[in-house]
DNA sequence: CCGCATCCCATGTGATACTG
DNA sequence: CAGTATCACATGGGATGCGG
C-alpha cells in the first residue's frame, strides 16, 4: 500500500495518490453529475471491471471523496464536499483532452454523464449572461439531455417531457460544432446536426454558449 | 495498447489516456518549471524506476506533450505548447491535494521543482498586486529557491547570490504557514521558520502572498 | 436483479543490473 | 549521462459466482 505512494511531500503528489489510479477520476466525473448507484456507474463506464469499480469506490471512501449511502433496497454513492472540489481538476482535464479528441472511433461511446460534464466544461457563462434564457433538448447517441441556460447559470439533466426552445439530434461530431471547426449553419447543412423542433437559428446560440478551443 | 483506452468519446477520458499513467503528471509538473535533463528528472523523482521514466518520456512525446531536444553532449526534455496547457490541471490537483497533505512523514522529501510548483499553486496575484515588490530566499530542506514577487507577477528560480528582502529557512511544516493554521509570528516563535536575514515582519507578507485553503 | 467477491491470466510496474 | 535489459511482483481485465 505504501508502495503506491510517491514519497514526496507535495500537494500534487498527494492528489495523485488519492485519485490517480486508473478509472478513479472517471468515477468522480460521473458522480459530479449526481449520486449514482453501483449499476448506474457500471453502465456509465461500460468497460470497467466490476472488481475494479468495487475497490475504487472503497478507496475513494477512505480518501473522504465518496460517501456510501444505504437506502431502502438500494445503495447510492455520492461525492462528499471534498470530493466535489475535484470539479476543477475534471474540468481542466476535459479542456485539455478535448483538443486531442480527434474523430470518434467505432468502439467509442458517448454516455449521458460524460456528455453532461462536457457541456459543463464547454459552458461560457460570460457569453450566456448576455443571451436570453434558452433550453435545449440534446440527443447525442444514447444520451438524451435537457440543457437549460439562464443568465450565467447552466443546468443539465436527463431529458424529460418539458418543452424546450430547440430540440436537436447529433452524433459525436457535435465536437466540431463546439470547437468552432463547423458553424451552426454548416452543421445543419451537413446533417451533422438534425433539428427536430424549434427555430434552427437557435443552434448558433447553442454554439456560442458552449465552446472549447481545438 | 488499445486496452489502455477507456472506450469513451470524451475529453476527460482522452486526457487521462494521455497523462493518466502513473508518474506522468509528476514528470509534467517538473517540466512546467523548466526544461530538464534525464538525470535531473530522476533526481526530482527519487523513487521513479529508470525504465518507467524512459517509457513515460516516450509516451509523452508521442502524445505531443514533451519534446526531446538533443544538444551538444546533453539531451533536454521540454514541454510543447500543448504540454504547457497542463498547468491548469496540475495547479488544480495541487490545490486539491494540499488539503489532504497532513503532516510530513519521515520518508517524504521536498524537491526544488515540487516546491516551485507549490508556490505557483499558492500564489495570490490579487493580494500581491497590492503589495510592494518583494524577493525571498526560501530554504526548505534540500530546496533553495529565489522567489520574487512584483505586482501580480511571480517568478521562482534556483537560489543565486542576488540579494533578497527576506531570507528564511523552514521544514515541510511551512505548509501550516501557507494554510494559515499558523501565523507568521507563531511560525517564528515555534522556530518552524527561522529568519536568516531581513526584517521578520516580511514573513507575514509572504504568508499573505502565498495561501492555500486547508 | 443488484451489489459486490473470487479466480485466473495478461499487462504494467518496480528494483537492480548493465551498456553505449 | 542517458538510457536498456531482465525478472519478480502487483495491478488491471474479464469471466463467473453468489448472497440478499
């Protein structure tokens, strides 16, 4: 156990001892969206072996990052306040990794929680605060999200029946819209994004609200 | 090789594929301070096996994060512009891990580069910009640094012979000064920090300039 | 079912030694 | 100094089992 330590008295080192193991920060990423059950985490991390998920959850609890909450007939895991402080780390990683994303490969999936965190990463509060409140229904592969922007505040939730200003469907190549490589108009023309409901011009507002440098 | 991938189309996931391996971000941490030779990296990471250092450097090059520069009679590694973008990640990790640092253990060392990045993490530009330019000589264990603050700008370098406003020596418990658990006055009284030269009151300014929440 | 625990094998890691 | 080579061992991955 001590062999996994780096032997340095340094905050960065300590952080990596706590969350540097494989899969750990991806579990945190999903828990940043909300409390999750064991099986929900498995679904959000399709390739994680179940023994690894179990041990990571145990380690994250010992580190004070995750709390295990037994409820009637189900158990949920949620971040502690300290665990929620990892949001900065996850966002910074997301910004960095986005630039190296490239084109989606066949075996790569998009999950609801990863897309939610991508929206949070790409969100431009300063731009949004100058725009009227807008709600979107985003259908990206298997993920169906309700994205609502009001002032500089962003809320992303599972899609429900509530009405939205713009409903659209897209593949992983929505990345090019967020990076600005493709304009909203081009994305619609290429059918990279398909407008299902609402005025297509709103897609341009969406692209301004969510942007990450490539 | 593909087995190390997470199978998700997501920036956070991609970032972890690039720099999530053990030791990788610690190598980046040291290279954020400046270009380093192979042997210098070994010294800054006392417990890294040499084969691991070699393969990490190779992987970081393939990822476009590190550049290998052969010079006359020596080879240096430096971050690419893309690699330098990891500073946000490293700083965020440092902030997070600092809170879990606890007291230094016997086998834990403080290196010059890790301390340099700790200063960068703890630096409060807004506070500093309201204070007169100040230079410090900080001797923490084997690390001897020249820290100079001017306006909202911080520069940390290896200690040289140039005069400084305050010269002090401390152990790893300098952490308590940075976290605010100990005031500058207490730190001097406890001999946690020993003033070698200059007006002791400047240590209070130092503590205001460098602060991280505990 | 859901929430894990166990088993087994492939791979990655760590310590040491060695080489151009 | 800047790495390779080697080998023991720990960890991760995948399948499977099992109790509540």
